[in-house]
C-alpha cells in the first residue's frame, strides 16, 4: 500500500475539509491517526507544566520560612553588638589593636629578612649544585639532595640550561646582596650568613665564567649541541650584562685563546705533550671551522632573539628558577621587595648586525688561520713517516672541505684581495695554504728519505776502511755443516722463535749461495731498508692518485644535501689527485737520479782508490756483490699518468727517459773494471800451476793410447784437464754468484791472453831447445872428426919413429932385420887396418845412435805439439778462442806438429766430442 502524505494539520479548520472529496479514505485514516498522536503529545506536555509549577510553589514556601529564621538571627546578633559597643570597650580594643600592629611589623621585618637570607643561601647551594662536575659514580650525590622530582628534572637538564639557570641564580643573589647593603641587616646571624654567601657567590661567579668558557670551546655537537652554545652565550651576557656585540667578541676571544693554548697547553693551562699529534691538528682545525660555522649559525638573529627573550619576563617569574626547590620561591618570593620581584634583566640585544659580524670575523679569522698554518707546519716537520703525513693531509683537507662548505661568509683578510698562486679564489686561501704547507714538507721528506741511500756508501766505506784479509773477505761455504749447527729444524714455523727454523735455514742458505758475508750483508741490509721506504713512498703517491675529493654532505640543521657543482669538484680533483701526485712523482724521480748518481760516484771513487791495492781482487768481489744486489732491486722510475698533464708529460719525456736510463745504468761503468780484477785474481793460481807442471812436461802422457793412422790423441792431456779443474775450482772458491755471463766473458778473455802468452813462450822454448840440441850434435861430430884426424897423424908419426929406429940398428941384423921388418910391417898394417875398421864401425854406430836419438827427439817434439794442438783446440772451445791470439798459438803449434789439414780436422772433431762429454764438469766456464 502506498504511503499517503499527511497535510499540515494546522491548516485543517473543520471536519468538512477532511471528509471532502480531496482526500481518499486511506488518507483520512492517516489524518485521523496523526490527530490522535498530536492530542496525546499536548496532554503530556500540559501535565509536565502543571507539575513543575507545583514544585516551584512548594519551594517558595520553604524560602519564606528560612527568611523568617534568618531575620530572627540577625536581630539577636545586632542586639548583642549594641550591648558591646560602649566607649570604654572600644578604646580598649583600639589600644590592643595598635600594640598588635606594632608587634606584627617587627615579626614581618624579621620574617622578610630571614626569607631573603634563605633565598641567598639557596642561591649559593643551587649554583654549586648546577656547576659541580659530573661524577662517574651513579647518582651518589643525587640521593643526598632533597626532592626527588627536582633531581629528576635537573638530571635531564642540558649544559646550556644549567649554565643559564646558574647565571639567573647568580643575578638573583647579586640583587639580594645589593638589597641587604642598601636596607641594612638587623641580626648578627643574618649579617654573617650574608657575608659568607657573598664570598661564595664571588667564587661561584668566576667558576661560572670558566664553565661558560669550557662550553664555548667545545665543538663536539653530540656532547654540546649548538642550542647549548647559544644558551651559554646567553648566560654570559646575563651574567656580565653584555650586549650581543660584546658577547660575540668574547666568544671569538675564547675560541682564539683555545686555539693558542692548544699549541703548548691544554684547556686548563697545564703544559701539553711536547710532540704534536695529528689528532691535535684535526681538533684545532675543527675548532677553527666550527667557530666560523657557529658564528654564522647564531649571529646575528638567533643570539639577538635569545637575549631579547631574557628581557620579556621578570626574573622571579622564570619557571626554571621557581622549579629549584632549594630556593623555595613559591614561599619566599612574597618577602622580596618589588625591585626584586619585578626585576627584568637589562641587556642590549640589537647592537649586532651582519656587517658587524663580518667585520669581527675579518679580524679574527686570518690571524688564527695563520696561527693554525704555523702549528701545522711545525707538526708536519716533526713527522718523518711519509704515509703518516699523507694520512694527515687527507684528514685535514677532507675535514676542511667538509666544514668550510657550510660557511657562507668570506672571511678573508683585507691583505688577501688577490688570487692565490694556484689560481683558486680567495675563499679557498685556507685550503691553498694547507695544501702548500703539507706538500712542501712531503717534498722535503722525499729528499731526506732518498738521500739516505748514502748510508749504503757509508757502509761500503767503513767495510773497506776496516778491511782485514781473510776475515772481511771470508767466503762462507754452502756445505760447511758448522754453519747450520745452531738451527733446530724440528721447530715448526710460527713457533716461539718467530719465523721458524725453516725460514732461518732458508735465509742462511740464500746468504751463503749469494756470497753475503757480514760486510756484504750490512750494506745490502741498509739498501733493502732504504728500498722498502722508497717503495712505500711510491705506493702512497699512487694512492693519492686514486683519491676522490667529492663533498656530498648532509647539513645537520637544514637536513639537506650540500652538493657542490661539478666544476668545483673537478678543479679540486685536478689539484689534489693529479697535480700534487705528479709533482711528488717528478721530485721523487729527480731525487732518485741524484742519489744513485752520488752513490755510483762514491763507489767508483772507492774502487779507484783500491784498484792498485794488495786486496784489489777481494775488494772487487765485495763491490760486485754489492752492485749486483743493488741492481737486482733498483726502484722503478715513477711514471706520470696520461690525462690532464699529457702535454707536459710528452714535453718532458726525453728528460724522464734520461733519468730512467741513468738509474738503470747504475754501476755499469765500474763493473767491467771489477770483472777484470776478479778474473786476474782468479786465474793466477791455475795459470801458474799450468805453466810449472803441464807446460814444463816435454813428454806426452798416454802416447800409447793414440789411435788412427796417423796415430792421434783422442783426449786432452792430464795437465789441461787439471788446469780446467783448477780454474773451475778457483771460480767456485771465489763464489759462484759472481760469475755472470759478462764476468765469465772477461775471465775467458784474460785466460786466453795469459794462456796464449805462456804457451807461446813454452813453444818457443821447445823449438829453441831443439835447435840448441841440433847445434850441439853438429859441433860434437865436427869435434869427433878432428879427433880422428889427430889420432891418424899421431899414429903415422909413431910409425915413422919406429921405422927410423929400425934403420939405425946395424947391418948385422939385416937378414933378421928384413924378416922382422917384413913381419913388423905386416903386423903394423894389420893392426892399423883393424883399428881403422873398429873406429869406422864405432863412428857409424855412434852416428846411427845419434840419428836415432835425434829422430826420437823430433818425434817426441812432434807428439808434444800434436798433444798441445788438441789441448789448444779443446781449451779454445771453453774460452771461445776462435780468433785472435788463440789462432796464433794454434797455427804455431800446428806448423811444428807435422800434421796435414786432415789430421787437424780429426783433432778438432776429437776435441769437440770430448767437450760434449766433459762440459758439465766445468759448468761455470760454459756460461
């Protein structure tokens, strides 16, 4: 059924309107219900109104009854008062009131004085409590104080809040003391208390100033935020009645005094450590930078607002003072006079403008910047470690870049109106001075460390000055068992002995293998120490090239990123990571060239002085070992990387190449002379023995072992083998480490020269001996022939004499004489013929024997020359004797050996085969 809207019932005036044709039956029924509901509502409201009126009527009746009782009570009271208002009664009451007022004034003055004394004493205690140093023990003093709520509140107070409250309390105490001085003190006890409190407040004021200064010099934002710094400045201004300008001047004086005191004294005035540390420099630079930042952040607006805030409220109305329970201002403040109750600090807060701030800082900043630079210079001069100075450079520059980027003002002095030498703007003058100061000392440290190479020359000079033959030049054998007797190889590596016995054993083996005796080891150890230092310098310079100098820092107050432009970052990167390392690298290179040139000249002078000395060979070995160890670890020539300095590097490439070659050529001019002396010292003994033993022998050992047709030797002579063995042994005794290819070549050259000379002399001696023997043999034959002729003449003369004697004997015996003569002549002829035959036979035998002996001698001489030819060919293979003097001696021997070229080829082949079999026996000579 659809809802029918009910018309406004107030418009229906009669039932006819309701039952008219305008409304259907459902509509009429709805109107009927609405009328009944409205009737019920009006009946309910009418009943409520009637009930309320009845209750009001009953209340009015009760009020009338109460008023009647009150009137009766008033009438009774007025009757009693009228009976007590007589003249005498009133007079007595007035006299009593007067006496009471007099006594009340005396008690009021006494209570007022006592209350103010209590406040003054409370001021002393409150200031002492606020300024006392915080103890490490947990809350030991806090439990002794009254009022746990106040203790909890003070426990959360910051340093600045405490100082500001303490300053307010001191001002209150000063006002109370002045009030007592003006009004006087009526009791002795109060007078004593006021004097004692005044003395205590005087001491506490000085202590308060020291505490304020200690907060002003603090730059640790975690311990002392900038809000505490502002409150400390406000406390100073309130305590000394200083304006904003004077307060800022005091702040700068305190920070300046802190910078000056940190050089030789600490904040309490006690002497500080004599040696400055990098932490001191960073702390001072941080103090300098934070001063500029704090002045920028606090002045002129924040400081002026803070000082103005102190004047907006009466001192006793300050909530912080009223919260101090020891003062009990809620009770005692009403006993203070109006000059105290309504006292407001009088401070000038509007005398500081931005121009004044900049003026004050323009006077302060350059002076203390120069002080810091001077202290930085002294600090880096006291440092000798290159890496430590570079670390300090990194820390100082990073700190200054980070802190100075937050400074908006330009505090350069009036004398700094020009650009700096490196083209940087004036605002970076501090940056430029820090950079130049540290870089200059880095260059000085490089010079100092590089020039310590002269200590190697000093070690060499000391060794040669104290040279003792057999001791200084003692060569330790690798196979000497006593050398390792003190090493216990059972101790593991990393044991209590440090690196372990194995490392000690290996080190000893290497030292003996390379001939490093005590004299060499001292000089080499000195060079190794120097090399490690220079290598570290080069590594640190390389690290400088890899450093990045960006400054994307978050501003603590604005909570924003302070990002520098790319041009500034690139300019700073160019200065710090390119130009500075290149300058250090170039200076290091130049210093190395000069140092090595000086050392080379020094060692050359030492060798020149000792070259003709008795121990020149051993000294040459010492210098060779020293030069070898130095040249094996020559520092690499620092290279300037390509990039922004590519043009400069290309322009100086020729000069850098010369410098590099000069370092690489260290000792090279002296080494050939040392090799010559070494070779001559080594070959003396083997050559002497070869001359006195091998070349002195005129017969061939092992002639029966010759083979072929004609018979030729297949192996060198024992003398030659012994000579090579002795030469190899002498080389090993001198030290296998000395025999570089150049040294072996020089030895071969000297051996060739000496051997050729003595061998030629020996060959000439053999030939001269053969000629002498031939001459003697010829002279002997001539002598024998002359003797035979003399004998024949003598024999003939004797025969003639015998014949004459026979003729003189007479005729008697003619017959017998004839027979005897015939017989004698026959016998004489027979004897003569037999004697001649015997003499002829003997002469022929002697001649044959002499021919045989001569032939044998010639054969032995040819065999000797054949053997020598094989020895020369064999030795020439070892000594590279393919031309020169060796060819001369070989040709000389070959000419007298009686061999044809084919036989010589067989000897060459035999020598080469034997060399292949025996070359490893003389390994040093095969280098």
